[in-house]
């Protein structure tokens, strides 16, 4: 058994070495024109990224804004590919906690529009999305509500969760990009047994939460 295992490890090592050798050979065979092409491709990509960044800023990305009504919500959802929207109430202390973190993340993640909606002022929208727990964060990708963060259950059931913890949870839906390799162990703990499940525009399947302010 030990011999078989050693053989498999050896084969895997040799396979990796062959791949590395092949990549090195490609680099050795590159001439000046190839390097120029790579440089030009890199420049075009950077230019595209810069243009995309400007487009996001024009749409209002980079700021954490409040939407006044349902119409603004649907307008934002149509214009921006990725939307992070908090449904809140003024008398909810936990909504203020989420506010703090979303303000920070809005400036960091230009790829998404960060906004909030007063649930009491938008009853039609709240009913349509079946939002019953405050705070609830709706995560919208391509005009479709892909996921929800209901209360603090997904954030470790604690009020002092970190911005990084929320950032990591948001990334599950693809609404923002996140480098998981930089995640601290403390921020990773709430998700050790978590399995992300996509939800539809109909709303959260489970609106019960022991750690949230009831509607």
C-alpha cells in the first residue's frame, strides 16, 4: 500500500514538473514580437478595466446611497449588473451595524452598487421580495435577486461581526469579487458548515431568525 502511494506521489510530481518545463520552454521560445503582443494585450486589458471603473463611477458605484422608492430600486437593478441592497428600519440598531460595514465595502467594491431601502416606505417591494426580517440584504445579479442575508444568522449570530465576514458572505452570490486566500480564520469561522443556496425573486425561503428585529 505504501509503495503504491509513493508511486502515485511520484507520478503526480513528474506531471507537475512536465507542466512547468512546458511553460518554461514556451517562455524561452518567445521572441521580441511575442513580448510586444503580450504587452499590448496587457495594456488593452488595463484600459478596459479603467473604462469599466469609470462606467461604474458614472452609475454611482463607490458610494452607499439610499433609494427613495420602488421605482429607484428597479432603475438601479436595471442599470447595475450587481446590487447589494439593505432593507432597514430606523428603529433597528442592527440596521445601523450593517450600515457601518456597507459604507466601507461600497468604496472598496466598485463592481457592485451598494444601497439601502426603508422597508416601511416601500411596502410593495418588501411584500414582493417577501422580506419579513429586518435587516435583510438582497443580493441582485443581472436584474435577478440571487440571494439574501437574513438577520445575522449567516454572520456568526453576533453583533460584532467583522466587515471582512460580511464581505466574504456577499461574495457567495457573486455580487462582489473576493480573494478568499486573504480571509482570516476568525472571519472564516461562521462559514465552516455553511452551504450557500441560491434563492429566487420570490424571497427568502426561511424568514425565521432568533437574532433579528422582527418586522
